C-alpha cells in the first residue's frame, strides 16, 4: 500500500492536507522486525507511534502472576503507540511482532513540530485516544461483570467485527488464532477458554473451518453477550 494513502487512513491524520501528509511520510522511517521480535516493552520510554505496513503485531501486558492479556492483534494499515505523540510517559503495554513485519515509525519530536503548525491535529488525536479509552472501559466492564462464556463470546464477536469477512450470511475471521492466543485476548488460561469455546460450538454459535473461526450469526452471538 502506498505510504501516503496509508497515512490518510489514520483517523487523526486524515484531516491533513496532501502537503502535510507528504511531510509526515518524509519524516517517518521504516522498521523491519523478525517473528517474535519486540517493538517495545511495558514501562519503556514512549517516543514514537507506529503504523503496520505488513505483517502482524500484538499489543499485550503480563500480570505479576505471569498471566498475559492481549489487547489487540494489528495488521496492515493499523496503528499503535499514538499516546507517545502527546505525552512523555512510559509505555503501558508491550508490542511484539507475531510474524515478520514492517512498521512505519513517526517520532514524537517530528510530529509535535507539525502539530505546532496544524493545531487541528490535537482535536483529531484526542478523538482517537477517547475511542480507545471507551474500548478499554468496555474490556474492564466485561472482566468485572461477565462470566467466562460471556467474555469468550464477546471476544469472538469483537474479532468478527474487526477482522471478519462475510460468507453466505456468516462471518469468518480472516486471521487464524490459536487457543492460547484467544485465551490471552480474553485474559484467561487455555482450560476455561477451551470449555467456553466447546459450549459455543455445541450451541452452533461458533464453528471452526480450516483452522479459522466462523460465526454463523453475529446477531445470536451478540444476544448471548447481553445475557451473560
């Protein structure tokens, strides 16, 4: 994908003129990563944001008890680390390449120079951050009030909306997820995740086709999320 067109797809950069987009692209540089190579660690100084050019990156954190929570798997055209552009704090999560990946890196100092000339960017960036905070609040609510079946159902529904493709009225996930990856997304271990998936499959709400999960009816799955 063309770099300028990719930048145009980023919500808070989409308001920029073609001239400023070219400037951002000129200031950015490319980073290549091997499978499982770290992008950054939790509590590391935050000084840049990243856009996925190719490959796949996961955003995650580990608890003191060694449990892992995966917040997102990001693919081409998606971005992360944008909080670094507005504050000088440390990272609140870690990022790692799931497969060989290429990233576009935008440094905070370069972006802030552009921000001084285009103050509207601050508003668009705030909207992006607010949207991510809303999703984080939904995650917290799910952990507090949903049982494991409801949490797994909600995770599958979110994945279907984020990276699913329609197929004869159903939705199939574009990416393949292992049970461990799904457990990390839900914030649980494999055993309860496996039990919950088995329940969803018996109920006809989730199927496995060629190692990819298929949702026969997102409406029915959504109703289960409300009920659990």
